[in-house]
């Protein structure tokens, strides 16, 4: 048995195995389906925004010169037409007249200002005229074509995580598709002859496979996609077949649970160690046994079979890379006072499950056992106790990572 | 024209119209599909966790009494069998013997402790025996059935937003489905005769409909689902037909854009005002015109047609309710120094688009115009200038809301 490696050392090794995932292939997706995706290139607008000169207000399009005298008193202009926000080209404005105009409607040729309806009055007995109460400078309440963006300008930068406002700008530019980075395609393989499908009748010695659901949903929460899921009994040939099938399904990364410890039936170890995998012990609790390999060029990261260890190992070693690729924030780290004293094991970094109490202090939930899946579910943070710390008193500060 | 109402007053009115959405119907979804959903009831585990007494380590299951003498020197025990983590019931342990056991395997009847393999040695020349180097107290490295959770106990509370660790605990409990709250079903209706599908050839006076994509993706980002989308020209009968169709599609809420201003073709106003809708002006910029109604019992919240106004109005008036129902955090609010002076309009709360510069100060992006969709896309925060503030100097503090 080899000596234990440090948490950071193993994390760096896994990161290096996953480094190839960073250069993402690209794909075109409909703008309407692109929420949360990341642009793969600058996005040019094929049209100017706005595409034509239009009115910022409901009111009257005029020549500014024709209403300049309104500075000294109301000016009455005949209404020569009406322009709505609608298809078609409006007639040019006849000098000395006003055209009723709606917000967003094209400003007719010849007009260079809009008088908002609030600055006008009806002319009693003459519905074909309007009384303009205030002058407007040329350009007033007129949105010029291209004042937001010129045709050919970039409307979105590359590497942008797309929110609704970005999709709105793409749609306003008349775009229907965006070139985005593909999401990382992950396979999840649970190993263990004792595992059955959740919901299946349990025979003696059988347990529901929690790791399949746990890792698949953790992969999705980290912004990647699950392209392959399998559960295999402790049979090296079956595992090999499933890894081949995962590769055929386009997986770029496989995460496995179980089969890497020092027992007699360690299927992941048996298959991958002869192929050069590192299978060993990391100085952490839970989650000591870990494995990392490349299988036919595809990284395979192996976690222990205990569901708590498997979940924690994924969060520590794989999730940070996937989250970074997906543009998701890293897990938030904080430092809280301990509500109660705790003890830890020398030489191992301990990740205790816990939560924040009403007083904002960290409380341990359940014990250190790696089988306590319900206790993990009742937790919302991990207390991180360093390798060289064996005891902490109530009130002492501890690093916590949000779950 | 009625007087302007305040932002808070309109927000409270919309909230009251949406209050019926809070009592969510429930639905059963597969555990594997429940990530991010919210439990509708306490979730009981039908089985104990763990379901049977099992080993915490690879090692040897023994009677603690048989290895007590190892405190004074190694004890050699004959190996009477082997138990793997696998289906089937192991033979009871014969007193005075040890059974080789794997992590997670059932501890045989008669055994009450596990000696980890690290605390044992092979007996040279006798592979049928094991040398135990240290005593173990009863219960050592044995995980009792139900030590995580008893059968019938709640494994998940109601009202919980499901993360992967919660789904793992549900799967470990053998559950295949969870009762969750239904997501809010929303219809998005864009109005305006000038609108065409993004990507369609633009004729004179036509613009791509950005509001449909903007509001639909904003609805999704707020944790609700879009069950109906439509775009209607300025035609009251068409709008009525689409609202009826939205209702038939199961929409619980409709958001509309356009048709609520004071122009001549205000289709939302024309349809809904006679039915009791409030259509008026809110003391804000952009987004002054607003509408809120119930149509056949279904709330209809109307936003202006300018894409920036529509998006901002959604975030201010509808998104907070949807996010709260979906268990998503509220938009984060901060207070930053202004990089440059700004002016605002008296009597209106102004929401300027901006971003945080390298020095962590707030910078305005684009101008106040509600047509600046590209500028909104380039922003990552809103600067909120109160109604009674008309100017702020560089270095003064301003409230900002993250986009």
C-alpha cells in the first residue's frame, strides 16, 4: 500500500487529467434554448439597433424649426397624417405640418423632432390641427437608427454566460441561433454487486444505488450533461464493456463509485490499475480511497462506494472544473464559529457535514461516518478541519464550504 | 390620464394579483428529474438507513471477546469465511473464528466488531488464519442498521429545494418518485403590429420581436415554465383569442409586452381596461406605462413594448414572486460608489443600466433610453436612483441591483 497523498496533490492530479475538457467544441443552439449557455465567439448583429429612426414617445413628429416659435406661445400645426408602429414606409412630412406618431413608429422623412403628446393640446373645433405648447430641439425624442448598435457591431462578447437580457439583444438583432460551447458530456457508473435500482425489492445484503442518482444530479448541477449511466456488479469484463459503451456514447469523462478500496472485489482497481491508473489513499475523511485514470484517452475519476464519500469526492475533485467550464460560481467559502467542540483525526483533512444554527455558528450534523446519507441531506455546509488539527473548541473558527 | 402611482404601490398591487400562485398544486416526479424542485410534503424513508448492519472497513468480522487478548499480544484466529458487499445472507460467525469482510458487507450474526485489515497480519504458512494485532471494542467499525435513519423517519422535510445530496438520500431510501410543487405555468404574449419573428426578413417599419424571447427566458430563469407563447398584431380580437388559448394551455399567469401606452393602437389597454384592468403610469424610468388585470380569473401583467422597459418591469414586478415560489434567492442588492456623476428625473425612480468597473465603482452603460437592448446586454447591474434625487456626484453611493 502506498502512502497517502495530500488533498491538494490529488486535486491537482485530477485537474490535470481534466484539463483537456477546457477546450470546448462548439454547437449552434436556438436563441430561445440558450439560457445559461456560454457564447463561443463574438456575436455580430446583422442589423443596426434600432433598425430605423423611430419615436421615443407618443406625440407628433415635426420639423423642429416649425415649432421653435412655441417658446413664445402655442403654435398650431395642421395634422397631415399618422404613423403607428407598424409595417410600411410613412409618407414624408410636409413642411409646416405635424404627423401624429406612436412610440416606436418610424419618424417620417423631413421630421427631425417629436413633441410628446403631453406638450400638446387639441384645438377646439378643429380635430385636424394640434396646438404645440413647447419647442423641441432637432433630435428631441427621436431614436436614431444604430444609436444602440451599428450593423456589424458585436452585440455579445465571447465567453459570456447567457442570461435573458443577452438573448433579448440577440433576438432584437434578428438572430435565431447562437454559437455556444458544448456542455461537458459525462458518464456515471456505479459499481457494486450489492446495488439494486432504487425502488426494487431489497433482498438480503442488497441496497438501493444512491450513487448513480447522486453523481448524475451533481453532474447536472455543475452545468454538465449526463450522456451515459450504468450500474455494474463486481465484474471486470462488465465494467470494461460499460466504459467502452460510455465512450461510444460520447462521454468525455467518467465518474465511478466503488471498487477502489483494498478489499477482495475492487472492480475499478482491477480493471484500471494494470492500465496505469492511480488508485490510492488521499489524506482526507471521508473519501480516503480515490482513483484517477485515463481509459482509452477518456479520464475516469473513481470515488469510494460510500455515498457520502462519493458525493464529497465529486464536489472536491471534479465539480470545480465542471463549474468553471460551465461559468458557474465556485462553492462559497466562509469562516464560522463552532457551536460545539469537535475532534478530528491527525494527518487527514476532515470534512464534517453540518449546518448554520440560529446564531450563525457551525453545528455538526450526524457523525463522521461516510454512510450517513440522510445526515448529509440534512446539512447545508461542510466544516473543513485541517490535517494538523485534532480538536477545536466551541467558539473557535472553522472554514465552511456551502453545499 | 390618472396620476402616476409609486413603484412600491404598483409592486404591491401586482403581488396581490399573484398571491394565488403561492398555493402550489403538487405533482410526482422521478427522483432523477427532481433537481431544483421543491418538496411538497415530508418524505418518509420506507426503509432503515443503512438497511442492515454492515462493515465500515475492509477487515475481519470477529467477536470482540475473541480479540480482547490482543491488548497483550497478537491473537491468531482461524478464518471461517468471507463476506463481500453482495446479495445473500452470510453464515453466522462461529465463535473463536474470524470472517474476512469487505466495506459495506453485512456483518454476520454472532460478530460484534470489525478489525480493520491494517490491524492484522497474514500468518506465514497458514493462509487460513489471521493474526489480529489490536483488540476492538464491541461495535467497533460496525454500522448498525438504522444508525442514519429509522424506517418510517422523514428523510427530507417539506419545502426543501432539492440538491443532489437530497436526491441521493431519497434514492438510498429506495424512493423512485418525489411529491414536489408544480412550477408556475406562464404565458408570454408580445403585442405590436411592427413585430416579426427574429430572423425573418425585415420590411420597412418592422423589427424583430425581442420581448418574446426576453420574457420567456426571464420566466425560465425565475424558475417557472413557459406553457404558451404568442405574438399578436394590434388587434383586440386576436389578443382575446390568445389569452383564451393561454388559459386553455394551463397558464396561471400571462405577461404581455406593448399596447398599454397612450397612443392610438393600445391593444392590451383596449381589451382589458373595459374588463377592469388597471392601466396607468408608474413613477419610474424606464417602464412608466404598466398594466395589471385579471382576465377570466388569470392574472395578466402588462409591460411596455420597449424591450428594456419590458425586461426591467418583469424583474421588478413579477420575478420576485416567481423566484420566491421557486426557492431561488432574491436579486442581490449592493451599494457602490459612482464612477461618474449622473442626473436623473425628479419624481421618478430611475433604473440605469451599468456595470462594476475595475475599481469596484458603478458605471452607467449606454443612456437612459428604453430602446437600448444592446446596452442592457452589456450591463450586469442596475443603478437605482430614488424619486427625489436629480443628481449624484462621482464618489457618491448608489444602490445597485445585480442582473
